């Protein structure tokens, strides 16, 4: 039985691994990939120490720092279900054998809800983005489109207009469903076009986003527009299914934690975007991962 199992190798999970390793905690790091949600973005301008860094480069730096320590890694193996057993927790691992640990730190993040249209996957990180506040500054000189008429969509529109985007187009397959205060903030902006009851058919471009093809749900008419980026803001889903029924979740499926990253189950910690901690940012996730690892080490120390 390991002392600690860390589930997820995004900013929170990798930071937690480094902090736990420095405390000489015997652990295993389990993740389907390295980088987590950083894999969904192109460039990063708000991580301290770097005025600008490509996401793959920052991921490589995180990964290299983890590899400085003798940490057992099961990369490419997604954690399945987690259950309590005598002395700790039992974790099923897809594509690998099960493992047991005295404590668990889950940092599996969230996943964007996707449109599922041609071009979206191919151009992800090349103008297709799922975080306007993260990637908006990279496209402040471009015409851009935001897909989603809820609060996240209108907040993205507001942020992009503040950044000075020359033209922002909002596309929603329904009428606007955001809070009225958000709608009032942007609706009269001369640089905003709104297409309600329209759907995205395709995102086009060769090496980067160059355009978007939309269709009216009223009359079936179709329309092409040139844009430099498409921000898909139709919500995020926390990757918390593996602990449903084990720890407390909020109404959005996020894991509830206290200020010490503790869940309602002793020995079970959570960090990063999978939790109910506000502000889903790389630097916040890394800090929460550090906190969680420190608290997990203190818990293990108390166990003796």
C-alpha cells in the first residue's frame, strides 16, 4: 500500500507530486495524460515568471520538475473508481492493475463541453479555445466568435470587448439565457453582433482558425464569417465521476473542500478545478495542489 495516490497530472497534480516528494512521501501519480486542461490552450501570459509561454513548454517544465524525484508514474492510465478499504483507499485503474493507498489526492480537473462539429478538434489550441479569460489576450486584434448564450458566454463577450477585439460575434442556439446584468453590460456595444437561434456547423481553417460556418434554426439559412478565434463557452464538467458517492459534491458535480483541501472523508484530499474552489486558473490550481500535498503529508504523519 502506497502512502499517497495522486490522481491527475495537470498543474494541481504535478505540483502536489513535487511537494509530497520533497516530504519523502511514498506515492504514485496516476493520469490519462500530462498537462490536464493546459492541453486545451495555446499560450499563457498569466503564470508568474513567464511574460508569455506556450502551453506545451510550460507542461514540459512541470513534467521535468516532477521527474527530478523518484515518483512512480502511471501515465496513460486513467483512474477508475475509488473506494474506502481498511487502512485507506482502493483505486481501480483503467488499463492497469488496481492500487491501494493510505491517502488520496484527486486533481482530475474539468473538461469542456464541446460542440462536436468538424474542425473543432483539429484546431483546438490553434484558435479554438474553451477559456476566453485565458486565451483572449492572444486574439485581441482579431475578429472572434463566442459560442454560448449563458453566463459564461456573456462573460467571455464582456472580457473580449474589454480587450479591444475589433468585432465579437455571439452565437447561441437559443435565446440568451444569461443573467440580465451581463446582457445589459454588452448588448449595446457597437462591436458586438448577436445571432440567437443559430448553430455552429463547422469551424474552418488550415493551421489556425480562419472562419466559422453557422446555420439558422428558424429558416435553415447558412452563413460564413471570417474570424481568428472561436471561444466555446457552453460549460465545463468536473471529472469527479470516479468519486461520486464517496465524497460530497456540489450541485455542479465539483468536490467540496475546506481551506485545507480536505473533503468530508478523512485522508481524501482534492485540488484544482475539480473542486468548488473559485477562479479556475493554472496558478490557482498549482497553489491548491501544494496546499493539498502539505495537508496530506501531515495526515500521513499523524497515522504514524
